C-alpha cells in the first residue's frame, strides 16, 4: 500500500480477539461433523436467519433464538447440497447421512466464551497504534446484545467483557474493548450488519466527522484500511472504496506484519506479545 491510511477500521471477533470460528471448528471436529457445515448453514440462512437477526438487534437472546438457530443449522435441503460437495460423497452412498444434530446453545456459548480472549498479536498492536497517535482507530463489528444477567449453557451469568490471562501485561486494561477505539460501531445497536453497504458508509461518515472534529481534513473511504476475517465483509468494504486486509484464522501474526507494512510502524516483538 503506497500511502498510509488515515484510519484503521477493525473487526473484533477473529481480529482483535480470538475467533469464534475456532469454537465452531472445535465443535465440528469433536462431533464428527464435516468441517464447514456450520458456517455454510449460517451463511445460507441470510438475511433472515436467527444469527443475522440477532446481530441486527431484531431478536432477543433467549430460548426462542436458540430454537430458531438450531433449526437454521439442521435444514435437510442445505445439508444435502453441502454433502454433495464433500469428497466422501463421491464414493459413499447415494443418499446423504442424517442431518447432524447441533446443540445450538452449547455451540453459541462456546463461541462467546472463546472470543473474550484478546488476540496475542493484534491486541498489543492496538496499544502500539494508539500510542503512536498517527491514526484514527475504529471498530466495525457484527455483535450480540446480551440481556442483563443472562446465563450461559452452564447456568453461569455471562460476563461479556475481555478476559485477560492473569500474567498479561494488559490485565489492568478496561474489560470493555470499545475503550480501545475512537469510534465503535456495533451492528446489534444500529440495526445494520456487515456486509450491508450502509454500515460501511456509516463508518466512513463517522470517521470523517471525527477527523474534522480534531482539526483534520476529513476521511474518505479510500483513506480507510479495514481488517476482517470474513471474505464477504471485505468484499463489501472494497465495494464502497475501502482498502482491506484479510485476517486468516490462526494467522493474526501475519496480519500484524501486513499492518506494519501499511502503517510504517513496528507492531510486533517480545514486548508486543500478550
């Protein structure tokens, strides 16, 4: 990237914190479910699926949500379509096996628990970026609004904030990750979710406003570098003119190295690790 961006726009899950996709993969492997089925079924339920509605704040996180989420994960026609594309189906029986039965509540809460942990590379990089004072820092995340006092599948009241290792140098940080950013856009609180073009346009407007408030000359989409772990979300950002950086599952160190090249800052090193 030739000119450094003026603003850095971060996804949260899978970028700044451990990816909930890891919990999905772990669940599939533990239950002998073909890898990719759960993400396939979630994405194919869009735009009116339980997951999408939850992230737009259109439904409450309760047993009704979990029932619909489970139904979205067990659609026979989608399973048949998915199974037909698997290598094992070429030599196996003509009919697909039964649709995997998903414990939607366990899966969901595993995803939420794992994504409380700060990423060991990207989270320290956020600190370094803020200390540099050279960039506007914003977050654009598809989120869940947790009702007060909600209990997880274990009957424990769920704490939605960051969970630091006791020996982390950042253990004294605020548990609210939004405190790391100048602007925090949460899908569940505005009724829009990625990859809807309107949410990226909103992010650019907010960044432009903040730049001008600080005496800058504003921000356009081309001034923004957006980091996300989902290809469709990155495609949506590029469609409105943003630059993008894909963060692959389990490869955030590589993403931080790319971020170093984009910003011209040193963001990795022993002191940067959690």
